C-alpha cells in the first residue's frame, strides 16, 4: 500500500511544524508497513509577495489526485488576512467539499489546564464544525463604499445538504462515543439560518434515539466550555461558532499548540485536509519553539482517515506518553524550554 500526500506548509510556524514532523509521518508509515510519497508545494504568502497569488491557478487540479493533504498554517503579518486565507486554505476546503471539520479537545495526562481543578482525562470533547458555508459563505456579499451611507453585506448561508452533512456526522460520532450531543446555535437572534439548523438537528435526532441532545446558545456554550468542559462529549456548530469554540477548547486543554483538526470530504471523491487548529503565529515565527504536537495529532487523524487505525493510534499514544513524562522535552507554551525539533526527536525515539 502506498499513499500520496500533498504537503502545504504555508506560512510562519506552519512551515516549521510541517518540516519538523515530516520524519514522523514517514516513521509512522514504516511502522505500519506501508509507504508514503509526499510532495511539497511552496505556496503561501512569500509566493503572494513575489507573484501576486498564494497558489497557482491549477492548484485545485494539482491537489485533486492526492489521498490527503497536510497543511501547516496560512497568514502573514504584512498582508491582509482576507487576501491570504481566501487565496489559500479556505478555497481548498470549499473546492474539495470538506464540509465536516472535526476538532478534538483533550486534556492529556501531565498537562495543566488554565482552569482550576481539572486533571488529565477530565476534558475529552470533539467539536463538529460546519466547514464550507454558514457565516463564511461569500454568496451575496457586497459593499457600497465611498457614499455617505456606506454599507457592507455579509450573508450567512445554510443549505439543507450542508447542514444535514455536519449534523449527521456529529450524531454518528456521538453514537461511537458517549452518546451525548450539544447543538450550539444562536436561534434567539438569528431567526432564519439558526432556526432552520435547529429543525434539521431535531429531524436527524429522530434517527438516533440513543443519543441525548442538549441545546445551547453560543454565548452560553462559550461560558460552559470554561465552566464545565468535562461535561461535553460531541458539539455541533456552524462555521464561525465552531471556529470560536475550538480556540476555547484548545486553550482549556492546555495550549493552541496541542489542537489538531480534520477537514473531511465525507463522500470521499476528493482529498480531505488535515491541519493544526492554530495559525502561523508571527509572534514566535523563526524562534524554533513552535509546538509540533498539534501537527503530529493531525497526522494521526490523517492516518485514521486513510484507514490506518493502528498507526493513527500509535501516533496519538506516543504524544500522550511524551506529555505524561515530566522529564520529556516541552515547548514554552507548555511551560518547557525545548525547541520544536527536540520534541519531535524525542517522539521518534518513543515511537
Ligand atoms: P495563532 O494561532 O497563529 O496564534 C495565537 C497564539 O497562540 C499566539 O500567541 C501563538 O504564539 C500561539 N501559538 C499558536 N500555535 C502555537 C504553537 N504551535 N506552539 C506554540 N504557540 C502557539 O493565531 P493568530 O495570532 O490569531 O493568527 C496569526 C495568523 O494566522 C493570522 O494571519 C491568522 O489569520 C492566521 N491563522 C491561520 C490559521 C490557519 O492557517 N489554519 C488559523 C488561525 C489563524
Ligand atoms: C481556523 C482559522 C481559519 C478559520 C481562519 C484563518 C480563516 O481560524 O482554521 O480555525 O476561521 O477557519
Ligand atoms: Mn480558528
């Protein structure tokens, strides 16, 4: 068996964590007895500064044939974010119909939560974020600028197909986990899209009588992720709400540097993409101290998606093992003084 993986390091620490973890991607393949062929594409903000675009025009055709994509991060301090992100990453999620974004938040043994009274194992939740429409939809967006009454219109679109896809994926996950689903919306203020969303959740819920469904408004859900993160199992939310909830989930579980994510094409006709939740972190770029573990866990999710469950579990377990060892190297976000490469070398030894 051989897999073709496209590597998109992108910008900033995205490049650092992809470069550092590549040997582990290959070690894992050796361990699993399959081979992995990687192709690296130098797309991103440097290309934008030189050539005026983040990716070539045929980028999507180029990526189409891969078994999976591994992305670092996108974003450059000298370029407006809407140009870089809408020039890379976001169009890939949309073009490949990666409607389901799966983002686990786990408080590992040996990691200190900024919340008082939580220990390893206490937080173990997963957010299912709708990934291609909702508040990130571009349809109908426009602006009239330069007039006395300037206006900008930003529409949110919820299709039945897209909403059902994320909701169904979340119910499936809840069935495989503890059977508890939290539906996060803002139906008290957003009477069109969010009420429609709630109705779809109710319809799909009827097919999963064994799953208990809790409804929370997004403001209350944000509070409860801080107040009682241990009580969540699976959460399902729209694109923007899922984005916000997963940064909260990441930090209550210790660090942005530990949060992985999968952007999944459910039908399997196009590649899925795996990436850490964090961004390009210009504040620490070039220092060699970015935490690579979010990327390692994303590689674990990549292999799980490809059906290589044993290898996926081995990668996940080796991260857990390292974190539970108080003598193991740690990056500064986890209170240590080790660099990115040292953490990866230690992981390779353990693997
Ligand atoms: P960020 O995630 O890059 O950084 C937030 C904070 O977390 C920073 O203090 C950073 O140092 C820290 N951090 C993040 N990842 C870390 C890691 N692996 N190890 C140690 N510390 C880590 O978010 P931001 O500062 O809001 O955004 C920076 C840029 O990244 C912006 O251009 C933004 O648009 C972009 N961004 C891209 C993605 C992506 O490509 N998926 C995600 C989020 C933000
Ligand atoms: C993420 C990021 C992106 C998002 C941004 C950079 C467009 O925050 O992957 O969480 O909102 O999806
Ligand atoms: Mn985000």
